[in-house]
């Protein structure tokens, strides 16, 4: 069943890509068939430009993510690879960090490179065991739709945002008012700008309904078709971290209960070791793992966790300066 759903998602994605390519082809044909008329050049360029803008783009790292060299963070790369192998996913080619983001993510960047992105504010305060739980949960939740299906979803997202989320632009409206005041009787009638904007937004909603339906269908096919693989990853993750551990860490991230004391300590000028020591002690009272651990031993010892902190010490010192910006 999963195979049939994946095939259906692939075929629907090819339809989306064919529609995108059709814009480029039609735009070029309009220019070629009417090369003597400037107006058709403009129309053709607009149509082809829409197609080019909708072409799928490779996913990129967030702008604030910093990739770490393997030579400078060998312990961090080591535990990232060991947990990935235990969960049954491809080990990351690159590990990156974000100073002011709590959540972690495992993503495909570009065409093939897999990157593990770790949020330093949470990583700083976790014990060795909790770090393994965080990595296992991050790998288990990762989704990889592939180049064709992922590209189709990104194209549909651009369509949806363009057609359904258009709002009036105050600056343009103000400029239109100034032009009308300058031109006087030569200006367009009052209310023209607002009227055209309303027509455009209404047309966008009408055209956006098929896009929404297409996107909804593709998302459902992708989720249903990958449910078996997701269950398998989650089952293997439970061999590394129990369901209770994963649930409690997820709740800790959602609630942000660890954040306020860390921010207060950073504002007081506490050092990184002091912040980590007090935060780890406080987290012991916030979680209740009950001694239940996964079946994979030796993924990260306390000594190795300390060596990771030494590798990241410079990044910690830089990151805590901005912890007050976190909400």
C-alpha cells in the first residue's frame, strides 16, 4: 500500500513540475511566434518568468546556522553518527549549530548533503543521556520527501503564498495617493488602486483553490506513503531512547521551562560552566525518566559529553550573549 501511495505522490509531483515547465515553454513560444511585436515580448517574458520563479529550489541551511569542521568537533560528529546508525538513518555529512534556536533538525541540504542542525540553548543544558535522547528524536522525526516530491511541494507552497496571502501594500498605496495629488485631473479615478487590489486578491483566492486542493492531496499522499518508514524509524529510536524520554524532552522544548533561568544567569554574567551546571541540576527536577533507558549503551559517556562542551566552548560564549533575545 505504501508503495502505491508513493507512486501516486511521484506522479502527482511530475504533473506539478510539468505545469511549471509549461509556463516557461509557453512564454518562450509567445516570444518566438510574435517576435515582431513588443507587447508579446513583454507577455512572453512575464509568463516565462513565472515559470522560472516556480522552479524548485534546493533547500538551504538557515542563515544563522554555522557549519562545524569535523576536525574541530570530532566528538560531536562521533555521537551524531553513532546515534544515526542506531536509529537507522544515514549519518549526517555536516553538523551545524544555531545560537538562538532551541529546536534541532535533520535535513537534506542541496541535492544530497545531509545536515544535522543543533540549537545551542537547549544542547548547553542537557546531560549526556538527554543529548542522546535529543538526537534520537531529531532523527526519528526527520522527513525526506526526495528531490521530485519535495520540489513539487515547494512549488505549490510558492503558488499558495502568492495567490492566497497577498495583502495591500501601504507604501504603494501611499505612493499612488501622492501621484494622484500631483497629477490632479490626469490621475486615475479615486479608489482605482483599492479596487484593482481587491480584484487581484479575489482572483487569487479563486485560482488558489485548485492549488490548495493539489497541495493537500500531495501532502496526504506523502504522509501516508511514508508512514511505514516513519514507524520503523520511531521503533528503532525507542531502542535508543524510551517513549517516556522522548515525550518528556519534547514537552520540555515546547514549554521552554529551562529557558528563563538560563537567560537570567546569562544576564547576571555567569560563565558557561556555571550556567550548564545549574541548568543540568535544575533539569533533573523537571524530568522523571524513572531510570528507564534505551537498549543502546555507550552512545555518549559523561566524559565524551564534557569533551563536546570543550569543543563548543567558544560557540557557547558567543551564544549566551544573545540568550536574552529568545522568547
